[in-house]
C-alpha cells in the first residue's frame, strides 16, 4: 500500500512513514519468533525445539525484507545506464 502511495505522490510525507512502520513491525515480529526460540533454549529445551524457531525467523526475515522498489519498471537492459530507445 505504501509503495503505491509513494509512486502516485513522491512528495507525500505519510507514505515513507507508513512504509517504515510496516517494515519495522514485520522485522520485529520475525525477530520475536527467534527470541522465543532462544528463550526456550535458556529454559532447558533441546536444540530440536530451538532450531525450528530460528529457521522460521530467518525465513520470515528474508521474505519480509523491505520491498520499496518492487514493481518498479525496469529497462530492457538492466545493466545499461542509457535510456531505453526501443519503445
């Protein structure tokens, strides 16, 4: 949602703050799963109980990474710094 809002109006100040809030919130939620696994380990549970929490936490951190540029149009040749003249 914040991505579309930023694309429509780049000067809007609410867009970046909403995007930042959503990003920080998703990172905190993903990290809390890993902290919960660490807490279980400190309480004496085995590694077979702890590791799934860590793996889920890392997977969520990778999936929920910031996607501000997702969906932006890219040139035909992404390695070219010259504008696309074929369109």
